């Protein structure tokens, strides 16, 4: 059974705002990053397009860190 708040690759929380009714009106973190299509293609077909990967499995942690505003 697919859980929209869990990463289909590792089972960890994926931090998807759309999967949480309290934050479903906000854009998901994945909207602001570029995920390599090869990462998505590596998932078994039955796991694709069901829920967000976590940032680690999507291999975008560096992009998310770079996008964080710096605190002076």
C-alpha cells in the first residue's frame, strides 16, 4: 500500500506538503528543484508517480541547501 507521506524508494518521510492536509495549500519542496530523470526511471514502474521521493533519494539535498536563505 502506498503512503503519500513516505518515500517510495526508502520508506522515510518525504516532507511532501501536498501529502499533509495541514499544508496541502503550499507548494512542495520538489517544485523548486531539478530531479535527474534517471533517478525517477530507476524506481520500479509501480512506484512511480505515487508519492514524492525524499530529498536524499531524489539526490537534491545540495539544491535545497543552496536555496535556503542565508541568515546574516
